[in-house]
C-alpha cells in the first residue's frame, strides 16, 4: 500500500490514498494553487511525501 501527504517546513497534512487527493488537500490548506484547468501547483517549499506501508 502506498500513501501520500503534503509536507511544508512547518506542517504536514494527513495521509491520503492517492497523490491527487494529497495535492487537493494542499490547495485547500493554502500551500498550493489550482489553475483554471484544475491542475494543482505546489508552492516552492511544499512537497508530496510518499510512504509505502
């Protein structure tokens, strides 16, 4: 099983089943932005962490 979450230098989001859900959560948290085509652009200090369990 693989899970994903967004991480910044000062916070981390909850774990999600897909990277797309983690990116959407980052956008809702204000550490990423969505464009008109619903693509998510992470801020420079935001990353998506991947964990295999």
